[in-house]
């Protein structure tokens, strides 16, 4: 889809008037883009850096109702999220899968066991399925022998789901493009244009991709959506500054530790209340590693694309691991990598940031709709609400194109190739969607094998370079595939193999490769590594 030459093709289409411009290529923008294109709106999505480079590649990757939100009385968001989880499990096989969770309760934890059972009953009722079960301490230890046995009073098993957040974003963007939309990464919006009587009518973007020569373009549209997450207020200011009231967003940082599965071998997710502040923290298997998170702290520092875990967050998560799994004797040296992201929540001034609602906000001002907050899980609901609201507010907002039918699943062709392992096949269909049919024809058989101990194949790496809009090395290793965090050293041990694939597909010469490698190493060292 995004092959050599795709940028120029998309750029040359910018002289038409769009029905909708979506600013921001995280899950919120990507979900709106997919739904709008599917409904026949002529739509352009522009992203300042790489698709999913903001919060949407840095989440806990849970497609969940958020059982703890029930406790905070946030029934609506739990209801919506659980219903969305069920839909996504049905529709996104291979990209979103069910995962068993154990909640362990220890002496002194605030929530009594009966309340836990009641909450999980409600959680299951919302989903119309019965998945939770109570276990005595001995059975909990059978299910997770690494658990701290001291003061364990028992616990529950229940089910939620897990995904690869960055791939979910890419899949939604690809869906939009397949339905006729245009999407450009590395194109920050520099101005939002306004007519004399106040209506917002377009944007000015700058192409900051390595091949873009810093060209700029003015693009016209009937409606504009600001889906820039923690950057939403900044983008508001581009719409002629202080003329409109900004939404009041509170910015929170959340971080994760990544362990190899040899160090922290879990077959299901485990959730335990942190001994220090009694917040639930999770440890769960993902893409061949174990993730531990998250934190939830106010941040006053400048919002940057690549935030970094703080010393206090690192200690907090390490304390959790040592408390939850004391027999494993894990220390800071055992942490393979770390990652952090920001979330924007509506600021109601609660003293505990974790108690702020995770519901999204929609704010409409003269043709410009801001959508912020919310969750990865509820992206489609947010998208449909946003489009409905624009329809209500603007008589001129209507689709220029016909609604198109979805393509036919590529699965049969893929499975006809007996050399490809079925599990790998399901994974690829889930992640790449319709692209799989081309991938199967264009990528050599021997590359459908796993890289090191990861769940990623060389075929995905090549396809990411060849046809997924990769502009920089970190786009490929951090988001098209996740090797940057899932294999030790972020893939530097196999960099020669990566180089051969990347330089061949992206036509980079030695100088460009060396520049990209230096930047990637700096990023790994400064933002994803263990520095404490
Ligand atoms: P982003 O992903 O940040 O996207 C906004 C984009 O706008 C960015 O890519 C940015 O580069 C771009 N942008 C900024 N300025 C401009 C400009 N001028 N021009 C063009 N583009 C611009 N939700 C769940 O459902 N499950 C979870 O397990 C979960 N875990 C989480 C864990 C953490 C630590 C955090 C922080 C959040 C978590 N969430 C989770 C919430 C979820 O990740 C976020 O709600 C979601 O990713 C936000 O997506 P977004 O598209 O609104 O923002």
C-alpha cells in the first residue's frame, strides 16, 4: 500500500477539497479516519511524527473494560469498553486476543474479597459471558507459582484482552486508505485556517520527512478534527490562539518495565495492589516478553514525543515486582527495557490522578472538533460519536463518496501456502489485514520465520520497510515491528540482518543508514533503556 512513491502520490492529491481533515495519527485519529472513509467521507489524516508515535504505542496494550474503573464508579466507560472488547475480539482475530487475568488479594488490601467477586460478576454480566472464578490461595499458587505466598488470601480469575497498540493504529489507517482516504506521517499541522466569519476551513502542513524537502501545503476541508491527545491544547492554539476556550486537560505519565520471559515467566496476567499506595499494577505476557505497569503520575515537564521513565517510577515498579514475585529475586539489572507515555484526562482536580475519569471529551468550535482523552479500547465509539456530532453541527458535513464494501478476507490464499505455520498465518492476517495477500507473493518463504526469541517474523520486518510508510529506522523497529522493546538490546545484535533488509527495501545508501543507526541507538539509550 505505502510503497516507494506513495508520499508524492498522496501529496499531489492535496489540492482537492476534503470533507474531513483528521489531525493526529494515534488511535483516536486513526479510528476516526477509518470510520469516516468507510462512510464515504473524503478524508485526509496528517500526523506530525510517525503514525502511533504518541501515546498509542506506549499503552498497556489491554483491550479491557477497566475493572478498576467500576470501583471508581465509572460504570459508563466500563460498560462501553467491555462491549467494545467483545466486538474487537470477534472482528480482529490475530491482532487482539483473550488473556486470562489473576487478581490476587493479600491481607490488608482495601477491597474485601466479596466486593471483588461482586465487581467481577457485574463485569461478566455486562459482557454477557461468565468468565470469573474464585480460587483459594493454594490454587492461586498452582496457577501462578511465582506469586508471593505470604499473606495471600486467595483471588479471582477473569478474562480481558490484549493487542499490539501500534499495529492496531496502523491497521485502522490502512483501512481508511483502502477506502480511498489519504494519510501522511511526518506532516505537522502548522496553522489552522479560519475564514473571516470564524469558520475553520483548512490547515497548513509541512512535510518534514527526510525526502519531503520541507515543502508546505494548504489543504481545504469542510470539517477538521483535532485528535492530538496530549497535544490537543497546543493544536488549539494553532487555531488562532486564545479566541476559543481550550479544554482543560490533565497530563499524566505512565511507564512500564519490560522483562524477558526467562526472568519473569508468566502465562497469564497477574494484578496485585501495590503495597505502597494500593493501586492495581499488572504483570502480563506480551509479544514474547513480560510487561509490568503502569504508573500514573502528573507531569509538568514539556510534553515530548519520546518520554522517559523517571527514577521514582522505576523504583515503584521494581518494588511491586519484588513484592509480588519475591522468589524470582529480580533487581533493576534484570529489566530489559522500559517505555513511557502520556495520557490526557479531563482535569477535575482529583488529588489521586488515577481517580480522574477515563471518559473522552468532545469540544466543537466552528467546524473544528477536538476529541481527547478516552481509551484505546473505545476508539470506534469515539469515532462514531465524533462523526455524528459533526453531522449535527454542520449541515454541510456530508460524504462525497459512496459507502464501499469491505474487501474479502485474504486468509484462504495465505493458508494455501503450506510452508507457513498456521499460528504465524493468523497473526499476520490480524496485523496486516488485506496486505497479507501481497506479502505472501512478494516475500521469500524462508523469511516467514521468527526473529530470535520474539514473536515477529523477518517477513514482517521486510514488509514494514517495503510497504508500511516507514521513514526512519525507529518507525520500523519501534512500531511496524516491536523489536525495539521485545528483544534484548533493541535488535542491535542482529543489526546486520536488519540493515540488509532495510537498505534493500528503502534504497538507503551507507551514509543514510549510518545516520539512522546513530539516531536509533541514541533513542534506545536515552528513552527506552534502564538508567537507574
Ligand atoms: P496519541 O496516540 O498521543 O496521538 C496523538 C497524535 O497527534 C500523536 O501521534 C502526535 O504526534 C500527533 N500530533 C501532535 N501535534 C500534531 C500536529 N501539530 N500535527 C499533526 N499531528 C500532531 N487504553 C486502553 O484502552 N488500554 C490500555 O491498556 C491503556 N493503557 C494505557 C497506559 C498508559 C501508560 C497510557 C498513558 C494510556 C493508556 N491507555 C490505555 C489510554 C490510551 O493509550 C490512550 O487513550 C490513546 O492511546 C490516546 O490516543 P490518541 O490518538 O488520542 O493520542
